[in-house]
């Protein structure tokens, strides 16, 4: 079955603010490479041989580029699916969890985002050979049930009016008995996928932060109230809805901020129909954190006194000292447990 992309092909999306469009020669044959430029209303288009010619150029400045990023349409030639570790999924995740990266980088620019440590470039890459990503997920699901996180490395729902990829993945999951997907978002773009509701194989997970933390560290993302309204609409349509408190942000007076935020969340949403709440604290690979700090001196969230924790199986992670980590997780867990049973609250290893 060919993917059905966004229904908005006659609309244009100036709000995406891309400065330029690069298209790999090999990408031009794919439907998305026609649909996306049509939505960008005459944006200058430059044909290139390979996305890495632009994306991997030396001497790029992530934050400078972020003010006016380019969009690159490319073909992925082999890496369609990755197995996720414990830091991606909740400790109690019942199925093997995978993720993919059909989109590199994000519409948003959260202060704490690890993408600024992962990529030299802030340009967005969209891999247009969606069928190959879907086929890889289906092949893996043929061997047993899996959960696929389609927005671990971007906010796919934020791009939905232009790319339409959440719709493609919802359809793919609905048509395969062993494929479940998770769409995690800081947008309120639920209406862009509403026609697919109730979509029982999809978990729509809204990232939640107190409004003062959202304003300070998640500029451009939907406000708390708008995310909650979108989540409520999704619940009423019968979608499976989850919540994600990750990272829990120790803003000033953070206990009161999270108390108010969680109270507002459960004033707006039906707790009976919250499938799960995941929670975690800031964590990053130490070399990513170094690059993130070099990239940004303008945010305290990257310059907190993190400690490097070495893991028994090798590897290391930079995160809060243990006392703060435990205080953050315990406090938010305790507030959540006033509304949700323990088996629906999933801390993520930090
Ligand atoms: S929404 Fe997620 S992926 Fe996008 S910038 Fe924020 S943290 Fe990064």
C-alpha cells in the first residue's frame, strides 16, 4: 500500500520559515519531493548530489543556522530502524522498542535538546523514501510485536501539516497486527491526524512541562494549556493518550511549579484514559553535553553542575547529582500517583 501523505497539498506553510530547499537528485522521483516544495510556496530550490554535501559541511554553527535553517530532501540508503535502549523507553516497556530518524532535527529548539550535541548542522533533513522505513518496521514486526517511536529524534507531529508522516505511520500500524507506534509531541497539532482517530495501535504522548519552564526552555512549542486541550480532544476521540514528564526541569520553586502543572493536567484530562505517564531527568552523553555547552552559553539548563555517571555495561551519562535526581523523580511520581495507579507511572533510567 502506498503511503497517504498530508491532505493539505494545496496549502502553503510560510510558518515553517525554512530559508532554502535542497533536494538530492535521487530524491526527486518520490511523491514527498513533490508535495513538500508545493507547500513551501516558491522557496528557492537547489539540486544537490548528496545531503551530506550540505548537512556535514565543516564550520557550521548550530544556533546561527537555527534562525533560518534549510530543508533538505534526501534518500536514506540503509539505516531505517534502530533498537532503543533503556533511556528511550520506560523501564516497564512491555515490548521491544525501536526508533527511526526519517527527519533529522526539529522545528523547535528546546534549550536542553540533545540534537544540538548530536548534529553540527541545524538544517532539517527529510528522508523521502518513506516506503523503505515502513517496510523495515513491518519486517521487524513480522517476527513479533514491537513498539516504534517515530518521534524520538524530532517532533514529527509539529511537522505534520507539511510532511504528513504521522498519518503514514498511524496507517502502517493499523494495517500490521504486531506494530505499535508512539508519537511524542510538544505541539498541539492533534487536529492534523484527527481523521485517523481512534487508531488503537498508536500512543499519542504529550510532553508536559510547567508553563514557567515551557516559556523559558521550550520556546516556540505549544503552551501547556494548548497541549492539554489537544490531549483532551484526542481522549474524547478515543485515541490512546500518554503523558511525558521528561526532562523534569528544576526551575525555581520547582515543587510548586510541578504541583500546579500536574493539578492542571488532571483538571483538563480524564485520568482513567491516560495510558501511561513516563518521567525522567536531564541526561546526555558527556561528549554531547560538551558540544551543547559550546553551542549555547545563553541557557542555564546546560550549565548546571551535572555529574558523569558510569554505567556497569560501559558508557556514561551526564545528569543531575543523585540527590537532586531522586528528589525530582520522587516528587513528580508522588503527585502523579494521586491520579494514576503505580503500574501506569514509568520512570526512565537516568
Ligand atoms: S521538541 Fe524534542 S526534538 Fe524538538 S527541539 Fe524540543 S527536545 Fe528537541
